[in-house]
C-alpha cells in the first residue's frame, strides 16, 4: 500500500488558538508539510484545487512547482484538478511544465470539482459541468500523447493541428479520477482504463463502496484487464496516539470546529458526535492498532491500494500533528505495506521503454 499526505489549503481560524494565519503563513505551512511528508517516508503529497472561501488552493501548479524545488523523492499529486472549470490546453501547459520541473514526479487526480461559488465564478452550470469535464479530459489526454491535435470542441475554440509546448516528460502523466457521489466520474475512469480515487470523507463507507463496485463492473465492460485496476481512497481525519482516549481528546476540537463550519455553511451533517464520526466515518483516530484495523475494514470493501491522510495540523498543533504522522509512518504504515499490495504499476516516472541495445 502507498500513502499520500494531502491538503486543500483551507484557511480558517485554528479551533484551539483562534488564530487565523495570513495567506503567506498558510502557504509556508504547506511547504513545511510537504517537506515533512518526504522526511517521514510518505509516497506522495497532494494539493487540492478550490476557487472559493476558505481555500487558498486556486493555483495548485504554482504550489506544486515550489514543492518540487524543495523535495527530491516524493510524488506530487493534484487533489483534484477541476478540469470542468479549466481550459484543457492551458491546464496541459501548466502541468507539463510542473512535470518537467519535478523530474517526472507529477500524478494528477481530476474531477469536476465541488462548490456553487467556484462554478459561478467560471460560468459553469450544473447542466454542463459533467460534459465540460469529459471534453476537457479527452483533449487533455490527447495533448499529452499526440504531437498535433485536431478537436471539434464545444466548450473552447476548436483545435486544428494544434502543437502545444512543452512536450511531455512523462509519457503520459498518470491521471486518476476523483469520485465522490456520481457514477459519471466512475464511468469516465473505467472508459479510459484509468485509476479511481474515492473521496471517502463525507459519508460512511457504503456509498463509496457501491461506486467502486460499479467502477470494477464498467472496467471489465470496456475490456480492460481486471488485474490492472487501481483504487485509492481518502480519509476523513487523522490523529494517531498511544491510546484511543488520548487520540479522541486531541481530536475533539478539530471535530467540533468542522461540525460548526458545516452547520454555518448549511452543509448536511452526517455525524453529530465525535464518537459516531470515529466509529462510522473513514477518520483514522485512535491507537496504531485501531488505525490498522480500520484501514483493513475499508480495504475489504474497497480493495484500495493507495490511502491519503490529511497533511494539515489544524486544531492539533504542529507538535501533536507531527507525533501523529510519526506514529502513522512508524507503526501503521509498515504493517499496511506488508499486508495490502501496492498498485499494479511502478511508483515512478512513466517513461517510454528503453531502446534495445545492439
């Protein structure tokens, strides 16, 4: 199994200290988190893309480029790239550049994105967002694979023998499809034979498990080898401590702040208490053994081989958060690496086969 640390760069007052970091301070926290993730042995670091309050993640390519300069090994993920909002040509140019600068460490998770405000900002409607996402992805993947592209597009000016630079470093970059609640993202992933990444953060396991089962069905329907399926899954929170009591006490301010934010934003509340949240959500809050057991329970339903946890110290404080990540990497990850397989592809740059030597 492989492990990512992921941030959406949310910027709300800390529930314990009440301090609201400046945007510059928050970006510096993200850079430190990426370096810490590499230091502790995480396999990837992900940066989200949102275009509305309280997120500062509107320019993930810029953030990932800076992280690329500060790190050497860790793979760099988008989580997610909102292709329904973007011009696929411009997105290709930006991400191909990041891929070159990082030495082929880029992996992308794409999706239509969530949130009314960001959809309105880009004049995308609920009726056309899925079609935009599918069209943008088809153009994007062709740009990555073909030297010239002709496409009769609906949502951007048509392309005729378009050459777009720089040409790719990875051939091609690996693209995962983010899945939350809709079969349309699952269908798109299965159609193209791409890996799936389940959000797995808002609800209990079953709705996500149903979509993953559907993905496997559609994968085979499209004639792909079942042995090549790769599924990733998110987690709703992380706090690993020596005892469950210690973990619950440390995580309670985080849960209560998130609950208050959900109610203020008018979002549906699924878990009313911390105890219910820890029991029925994908949150990894507890002792190392409890976290191992919970990931195994989810793996039985999902069959996932990649897991993401939060990169942010929100509500825990830097010292407690680092201790949690150290326990995760020291006592949880080694067990899961032994007991759950890796994805069915190399965790390395996607490069063309070497030319045979004479």
